[in-house]
């Protein structure tokens, strides 16, 4: 009787090694010819991206890393994408003049981004100027003070 159980276990093991089954997120079973066979990395990554719904996130990340390819070297030299939240892309420019110019071509820029970065959900663009120094934070601030005018008392 124990010999039959060993044979059954051996048969199940061979069946598992030759016809591996894996249940996917959508309920379907994927059957591979041999579980020990190496699989191309591209196939594994594609199935991982599809099963976890990462396609849009990867497209948005690619937009940030390949910004110079998407908008061109001239615009990329004077602008940086800051954030992409709920379809709103915030771009920071190097000067107020560049912010004005980018606002003028905002619609064309949106079309370029849509065609160059498929999968990235960009519906609107907001362009901000460079960071300016703030007088409201720091060591030598006075609560309720009016900024640099208070220092010339």
C-alpha cells in the first residue's frame, strides 16, 4: 500500500514538473511546458506589468525620465516636470520669461506629450516660474512681520 502512495507522489511530481499551472489574477490558468525551463525576462516583466496594472505608472515615470526626448532639448533645458497628479502635470521653468513662453504653447505641448508618451494620463498642464526666496521662514523671522522692510527700522 505504501508503494502505491510513493508511486502516486512520484507521478504527481512528474506531472507538476512537465505541466506547471499557475492561476493568474483574472482567474485563468497559465500552463507552461516545463516549470524548470528558463523564460525570457521580457515575457516575465510583461506579465508582471499586466497583472499588477503598472502600465500607466511606467508611462508616467518614462515621461519624467525622458523629458528631454519628449519636449526637445531646448525646452527641456529650461523646464522640469515636477509632479503628475490626477492628470495635472506641473512644470517648473527656469525663468518667468520661459514660464510665459510655455504658457503660450501649452496646448501644443500637451499634444506633443500625448503623442510622445502614450499611456501617461496628462489632461492639463500648469506652468510655474522658478522658486523665489521666502521671507516667512528661517532663523530671523518675526511672526506677523512684513518681510525685509522690517530690517531697515
